[in-house]
């Protein structure tokens, strides 16, 4: 549905998480069992270091899949754009 | 376009005139403007930088306006949110609502702001003489938004 290769997930890092990860995003190819937001979060946290720190279960991290707010059980599929960001502070 | 994200400032009179568009069904116009305060923690604020997530921002604001239109008897609504570097006293956000009667306009305007604060993907970064830091979300904003889930719409 996006114009990226169908076998990759496009990750977008915003605000404080972009600063922490040192990148505005990346294309990843997670294993087939990474099929939900919860499993994607755990897979990224397993990188260790700042990933483990920022994505620890007690940290407030919001996710969006293809521009819609996602829940831990929300499905992620190759071709999706998944954004990671801290709680919003606009207005 | 009832939802706009822009770096430029906005003019309340111009925007509300366009929103009303001389429509004689409109008997009430409610507007809210959020502005930049001059204090960040204990230090004077130099700049407030607003970042957003292009694409999702417009989508989420449009969805919030659609919810307001379904819950209250309003004629139209407008949201303008600025991004980029702002200074103390600058305007950040404008919400305008038109309706036949004031109850719907007041309530829908407050609802849109409360939902914007907790659902629209904007982030503030404060810069003072001591450096820059991302603003933390506040629990009171979540509570303000949650109250609309139990309150029946007024005037409906």
C-alpha cells in the first residue's frame, strides 16, 4: 500500500525518539513471527542499548500503523509504515 | 480545507470571517487560540519548536473534527496548527466552530482542543539558555480528553 518494497517495514522515529535513536527512520525486515506492534516493539528492544532503554515496557511509547494510532495487538505487515513516538504535546 | 498545518502565523478575524462565510444559519461562533508562554521549567523560554508527523497529523485532526460534527449540531469547524520555531507570545493553534446556538459551538470547540492535545501527533521542544528539552505529556490533558467519553453531548 506504500511505495516501498513489499518485504520491508518502514519505521519512522519522531521527536524525542528520533534524537535517542539518532535516525529519522529505517527500513527493516523482521522475522515472520513479528506480526503485531507488541512483537515489533520487543524485537527492536532486543537490539539492546538505547533501544532497550527507550522501548522498555514501562516507557510510554506510542505507535501508528499507516498513520492510524495502533495498539499492542495491532497487526503489522510488510509494506506498512510504522511510526514510533512519545506521547503527544501539541496545542 | 477545515484543517491546516503551517509555519506562518494566522489572523483570527480573517479566519473566522472565512469560516462563517456569511452563512445566515450561523448564530454562534466560538474560537480558541493557544499561545506560547514565556517560562519553561524555571528558565525563561527562548524558542518553542513544534514538530509533527505529516500525513498522520491532517488525518487525525480531520477525524477529530468529524467526531465533533457527529456529536454536536455545528455548521462548520476549523483547525489551524503552526509548526516550526515559535517565540513567547506567538500564536500556536486556532480552533473555530460555527453553529446555530452557542452551546454546541462552545462544547465542540473545547472537545476539539482536548482531543487535539492527546491525539494529534505534535511535539513541543523548549529551548532556554540552559539548552533544549522535549516537553513531557501531562496527565491532566488525558483527563480532560477522557471526560468527553462519559459526558453526553450538550444541546443535542
